[in-house]
């Protein structure tokens, strides 16, 4: 996964020298134009520690966000990972492979819960090797799941295929130069792209700022159709349910970063502009008074407890969707709302 190409590294160095040469040359009034995409393709990852040597304030803000703590290294836990366990490949149905591994060799822990690693010889790239469970003493190590693989009457440790990386530990699946410098979780270069040439040249065009960076993980929240087409099921997990249906989105004037920060937290520790909900809305809606529980309702039927507030800002009120909490996670059965939603999905 983590390949290193010597030739391309040299290219990066040469290009970096040329660009820094241009930037420093006073007689050269016109700076060499930089195509951000092209330069980033030649850039290597340098890691958060390198970025914050120049951007220390941003680094401090970022460290407070839940993004920064999403995937932690083993040494941040008071748990003894030095343990040999015999794990079975839970991603394979027939004749699963088995291997003795030291849990100390895993990559780290997602959301204080999933211990993630790679197991040589197993069928997938990444595995949830074990779980952490909070106890009074701290965190305890337990199996990701148990199953009697060799029919000897004893429950064996199962390593389950890990599919959450793209959003919860993007550094583990990213590819490119200098990949060994990239942290496994969310880091500066997750959103800004590799920054070696930017760091060498200090040229702002060498690093990307993408206002759409948020929705690669926090998807627009479009519901999917049930098999018989009679109702819709709302996506429960990614945080921005029904955002695509809001006047904010359709007006084209408001995006995630109108209300949220990219690397700062407010007094309540959340990535919201303003100290709270009321202050946030008042920055644009001076004379209106909104009730957060009504206009940003919480999902009452979330199977996985990934509680997210509705982001349609009144366009899809909970009472109107026809949800039956007994049958499904948020399901939309009201024909009028279905028609409205379908007309809005692009
Ligand atoms: C050697 C110091 C240095 C390092 C290291 C550095 N930067 Fe910068 N960065 C700067 C300077 C100086 C600017 C302002 C450039 C300007 O305004 O022309 C800047 C600007 C930026 C911008 C704003 C770009 C824009 O379009 O306005 C971003 C984003 C950024 N840096 C991200 C990063 C990231 C991510 C890293 C690590 C991969 C990093 N920087 C490492 C010095 C540095
Ligand atoms: C979750 C995505 C994300 C991560 C992680 C992230 N940034 Fe940013 N950053 C942005 C976005 C989006 C902007 C555009 C500014 C805005 O509108 O808030 C930005 C803006 C910047 C700027 C321009 C000045 C400013 O603050 O507006 C700098 C410098 C910067 N980031 C550096 C960093 C560094 C250093 C890190 C790591 C410590 C980092 N960023 C991590 C998304 C991110
Ligand atoms: C690589 C995937 C990824 C990207 C890109 C990303 N996020 Fe997140 N974000 C997450 C995940 C996963 C969580 C859940 C973290 C948790 O609960 O500990 C989260 C949590 C949040 C939260 C809730 C927690 C809090 O601190 O308030 C907000 C708000 C948020 N993100 C906003 C943003 C914004 C704004 C951007 C774009 C600048 C962005 N995210 C980009 C994955 C991402
Ligand atoms: C497409 C991106 C994406 C994928 C894939 C993904 N998640 Fe998430 N996850 C998110 C985002 C974004 C949030 C933040 C939502 C919020 O705070 O509203 C989140 C939140 C969570 C939370 C709740 C955090 C909290 O504080 O309430 C848990 C638990 C979680 N994810 C587990 C998982 C697991 C387990 C997997 C893999 C089976 C997974 N996620 C796959 C994007 C993703
Ligand atoms: C009009 C303002 C506004 C816009 C635009 C907005 N949000 Fe939010 N968002 C909020 C408020 C208010 C909360 C309530 C949580 C809080 O108090 O921190 C919130 C909460 C969240 C949360 C935390 C989990 C939850 O549901 O409570 C995530 C994640 C999130 N927003 C992501 C996004 C993303 C991604 C976008 C862009 C697609 C976005 N938001 C656009 C105002 C906004
Ligand atoms: C960056 C400015 C901005 C912020 C912050 C903001 N809004 Fe809006 N809001 C707008 C714009 C622009 C529209 C669209 C107006 C139009 O298209 O007529 C809008 C429309 C709305 C609407 C639908 C029409 C109406 O006025 O009743 C609601 C409801 C709404 N916003 C609620 C909120 C809530 C709740 C918050 C705080 C979480 C918030 N807004 C924060 C700019 C903002």
C-alpha cells in the first residue's frame, strides 16, 4: 500500500527548487504560474507536524476538533496492546486463514473503539482486529467478534473487514509520495492535499483549498429508494441529512463553511461558527427566532446511534415525512414529500 518512488521524489525536489528559485528572484517580476492540481500531483505528503511549523495557530485549533481525534495511536491508551492473539479471517467464508499477531503491531484505534490493522496473508487490506470497551479502569481489549472456526467448541477471535477508512481514517487508504509521513486519521493533508512543494516554496497556489472538501465524507444526505419504490430511506450516518433540500443549499449563497469552521471549535467544543445555535443563525437572520429541536430535528430512530440533526432547515419537517419508527430507520412514506425530494435530487 505504502509505495515510494525514488524517481518521482527527485522530480519533486527539482521542481521545488525551480519554483523556490522563481519566488525568490527579485528581478523576475512575473512569478511562474502554478497550476495547483499539477503541482499537487508532484508533491509529497509531509505530515501535520511539518505543516504546523509555519501554521501553529491553525494547528492548535485543529487539535481541538473531533476530526483530529478520530483515529488515535495505541500509545494514547492506557491499555496493554502487547498481546499475541490468534485471529481468523472473518472476511472469508470458506477455509478462512488464521494467524497469530501481536496487537501492538496494529495501526491504531478508530473512534475509541475499533482497533485497525493489516494482517499479512489475509484476503483484505484492512481489518478491525479487535475492539476497545470502556470500563471503569479505562479501555479493555475484546474480540471484534467471536466464532468457533475450527469446531473445537472454543470461540475464536475474528478479524472483521474494515470498510470505514475512507472517512474515519483516510490516511490509511491514501496513496502518493511520502505516504509514510501521513497520519492514519484526518490530517491537514486530508483536506489540503500533499504539501511538500508548498512548504518549500510558500506559494499559496501550490496547496489546495476546497470548499467542497466537507461533502466527500459528510455526503449531501440524499435518501435512497426502497426496493418496491414505495418509500424512501434517509441516510442516517453522515451528518447532513436533507441538506440538498434546504433553501440554504439551493439558493447557492450558503455552504457548510457559512456555519461551520474548518479548524476551530467554539465554547461548546463544536465546529460551529458563533458560540451556539442562536448566535449562529442570528449572524444572517437578525430578527428571526428559530427553535433548534424543531428546525434541525434529531433522528428518533437511529439504529446505530449516530445521531445527526436534519439539515433541510424546515424544508423537510419530521412530522410530515410519514416515518414509522417501528419499521425502519427514518423512512419517508408521505407521497407529497417523496415527490418533493425526488424533484430536488439532481
Ligand atoms: C515553510 C512554511 C510553511 C509550511 C511548512 C507550510 N506552509 Fe502553508 N503557507 C505558508 C505561507 C507563507 C502561506 C501564505 C502564502 C501567501 O499568502 O502567499 C501559506 C498558506 C497556506 C494556505 C492558504 C492557501 C491559500 O490559497 O490561501 C494553506 C491552505 C496552507 N498554507 C496549508 C498548509 C499545509 C496543509 C501545510 C502542510 C502540508 C503547510 N501549509 C505547510 C507557509 C507554510
Ligand atoms: C476538514 C478539512 C480540513 C482540515 C483537516 C484542515 N483544513 Fe485547513 N482549511 C480547510 C478549508 C475548507 C479552508 C478554507 C477556509 C474556510 O473557509 O474556512 C481551510 C483554510 C486553511 C488555511 C487558510 C487560512 C484560513 O485559516 O482560512 C490554512 C493556512 C490552513 N487551512 C491550514 C491547515 C493546516 C495547517 C491544517 C492541519 C493542522 C489544516 N488546514 C487542516 C479545510 C481543512
Ligand atoms: C475525511 C472525512 C471528513 C471530511 C473531509 C470532513 N469531515 Fe467532518 N467529520 C468526519 C467524521 C467521521 C466525523 C465524526 C467525528 C466524531 O464524532 O468523533 C466528523 C465530525 C464533524 C462535525 C461534528 C463534530 C463537531 O466537532 O462539531 C462537524 C461539525 C464536521 N465534521 C464538519 C466538517 C466540515 C465543516 C468539513 C469541511 C471543512 C468536514 N467536516 C470535513 C469526517 C470528515
Ligand atoms: C462516507 C463516509 C463515512 C463512512 C464510509 C463511514 N462513516 Fe462513520 N461517520 C461519518 C461522518 C461524516 C460522521 C459524523 C456524523 C455526525 O457527527 O453527524 C460519522 C459518524 C460516525 C459515528 C458516530 C460518532 C458520534 O459521535 O456520534 C460512528 C460510531 C461511526 N461513524 C462509525 C462508523 C463505522 C463503524 C463505519 C464503517 C462500518 C463508518 N462509520 C463508515 C462518515 C462515514
Ligand atoms: C445554516 C447553518 C448550517 C449549515 C449551512 C450547515 N450546518 Fe451543520 N450544523 C449546524 C448547526 C446549528 C448544528 C448543530 C450542532 C451544534 O450546535 O454544534 C450543526 C451540526 C452539524 C454536525 C454535527 C452533528 C449533528 O447533526 O448535530 C455535522 C456533522 C454538520 N453539521 C455538518 C455539516 C456539513 C457537512 C454541512 C454542509 C454540507 C453543514 N453542516 C451545513 C448549522 C449548519
Ligand atoms: C451565512 C448566512 C446564513 C446563516 C448563518 C444562516 N442562514 Fe438561513 N438563510 C440564508 C439565506 C441566504 C437563505 C435563503 C434565502 C432565500 O433563498 O430566499 C436562508 C434561508 C433560511 C430559511 C428558509 C427561509 C426563511 O427565511 O424562513 C430558514 C428556515 C433558515 N434560513 C434557517 C436558518 C437557521 C436555523 C440558521 C442557523 C442554524 C440559519 N438559517 C443560518 C442565510 C443564512
